[in-house]
C-alpha cells in the first residue's frame, strides 16, 4: 500500500498525510480514556481495566471502519463489512457500560464539573460518529449527531439529580460541550474526506487529459497517413492491374503504365516522408508555445523568457527537442507547480556565438529524476553532433534544472570534445 501511494506522487503523500490526520483523532481515544481515569478520585480497578481495554479495542475497530469508509467515499468501492459496523457499535455501548462500572462518580455526579457520564459518552460515541462520517450523507450524519447528543444528555440526566436547578444548567452546558467537541471531530473528518475526493478527481482528470491528448495525436497521425497514402495506393493498384492486362495482350502501353506506377510510388514516398518529418522536426517557437499550453493544462504555470528569432534552423530544431523532452519529463516525473524556460543568446566580442536553454521546475519526485532515461541520452547525442551539451542538476532551492548549451552557428560548430562524447549528458554539481 505504501508503494502504491508513493508511485502516485504528491497526491499519494497528500492522501497519506490527510488520512493520518483523521486516524490520529481515533487513535487518541485510549489516551483520553487514561486522562479521564486519572482525573477521578475513586475508581474500581477491575472495571477500569475493562474500560481501558475497550477504549483500545474500539479505537482500533473505528480506525478500520474509517479506513474502509474513506475508500468507499473516494473510489465508490464496496461498503465496509457489516460485522465491522456492528463491532464498532457494540464496543461503543460496552465502553459506556464499562465506564459506569469503573467510575463511582458515573452515577453520582458532583455538579461542579462536566459529568463523568457525559465524558464517557462523548469519548466512545464521538469516536463512532467520526468513524461513520464518510459513509453517511450530511442529512444522516446531522441526524446521528443530534441523536447521540440527546442520548448522552438523557444518560446524564437519568443518573444525576434531575430535580436540582443547578444540575440542569450544568447538563445544558455539558451538552453544548459534547456538541462542540464531537462536532469538531466530525467536521475535521468530513472536510478531509471532501478534500481527498477533490484532489483525486483532479488527478484523474489530469491523467485522462494526457491520455486523450495522446489518443488525439495518434488519430491525427493515422488520418494524415490515410489521406496521403490511401488515394495513391489505390491508384497504384489500379494502374498495376491495367499494366498487367496490357502486358498479357502484348500492348506496348504496358511499359508506360508501369512508369506511371513508379512515378506515383515515388510521389507517395515523398509525401509520407513529409508527414513523418513533421513529427521528427521540432520547431523551437512551436515547441515553446506547446510547452506552455501543455503545462498550463496540467495545472502548472509556465513562463518563457527569451526569443528564438535569428537562430539557425538546425539549432532551433535541436532546442525544440530539448523543450519537448523536458516538458514530457516534467509531466511524468515531477509534482511541479511552476516552470520557467529561459533562452539566452551569448554574443560577446571575441567569443563564438552560443545559445543556452534552461528549464527549471520547482518540484521533483526523486533526487535522480531526469537521469538514467533514454530520452536525455538521445538529446545529448543530438546536441553533441552540433558541438553542444546538456546538463541536469538540483539547485540549492530544491528545484530541478535541465540546461542545454550549443553554438548558435549550428552544424558549422566545432566538433564535440571528449567530454561531449557518448550520451552528452553530464550531471550538474549543485552550488554550495
């Protein structure tokens, strides 16, 4: 389970932290039981032992019930087992009875503090309501909350001095205290569950958007190939059949028909190469605009600094591939909320003209993100052919940086040096 949450990235860890926050509310029930027992002047030891054991058991069962309820609330899965709900309710009732057996003041309230009966009912009843929160609608949850508050007040009134006016005021104050404490727990659990549901829906929407984008691109490629090759291949088939028939008749026009078939085949090959070239050529301006659209649609802000005007076509194509691969890695391997793409052209006297492209995002899953993959290795080889290089690193601010540098004169650049052979990808040493 921990591995599955870790693979889900920031959403997984957000879910872990949120779930842990509400589980702590229930895990604290035995602690509050000990504090309640420590505040009593008189206790019955056998009853106290049972009371504490039941508080631990009820907390464990309620945590399991809450876990199952959150799973159903977030993913519309199967409801919790009936025996789990029944066990939580039975342990709640048993805990209240154990409190009556453990504390003599349960049936003889002093009138100077919150009645012990109200505290015991609040402890066990509140834990049960919090555990049931994700399973109930708001109307049912409100009804259960009011019924539990009334039951706790009725229990306290039945064991107290119902004829005393001061005790009646104390009972009202204790009921309000019960409503406040249990209400805070219920609201905390409900808001946490709602936040988890919203985050899960956003994550699913983001994944679906990426999947649809890939499907749309595949459909466009298939449509382009069909439009380009469909008519020509049909024409080749018809002309080949005609040429074969003419050849069987000994007609001299058969050779002319085959020459036309060859011409159509060459034209088809040229058009197919043009279609494929559109996928294998990366224009820098187009890729920068596309990166902004893709990252913004994924919920990230993207700022582009610099202008690609004046760069040779082969340099723009190489940097366009860097932007495309960098954007893909940000989507796949980071939890970034912001990305900055900077393009700097260095044109100082006495030094060769060079260009640097830097992509910086504010969050990554792991410290080795961006290393070990074939995408960056391929980019390194592509840039090395132009005399350039690519580096990755983690600046001290916790960001992840991808930086590509190459001469601005393109293919006429100086051949790559020894440090640029192989993949051409070198790790950048973080600044101290």
